[in-house]
C-alpha cells in the first residue's frame, strides 16, 4: 500500500488515476474545507464541517446549514 507524499497531499490516495488537473482541484477544495472557519453568529474562528452543507461552531455550539464545501 502506497502512502501519500507532500507533493500529492490528500489526492495521493488516487495514485496515478484521474489526471493531475482533477487531483489538484480536489486538493484545493479539501484543504479549504478542513480549516476552521469564521462563525456567522459569534464571529469567532471555530466552525467545522460536519457533513455536506452542515456546519457546527465549537464556541457557540450552533449547528446550521450553509454552503457545501466552505463558508464565504
């Protein structure tokens, strides 16, 4: 089983399949969605994505629906 390298990041799990451009776009979206983001209610960093379009703030404990991959 191969491991992912620094160069391929999270798209390393696909190996040589699907093409470089597609894997680069995937890495861009995944790195942006895994970062804690700013809560629209309490204005602090602490919102994490639970599932598609569902977000939860760790500070004010609010759960809300918004954009699928990352908040604007």
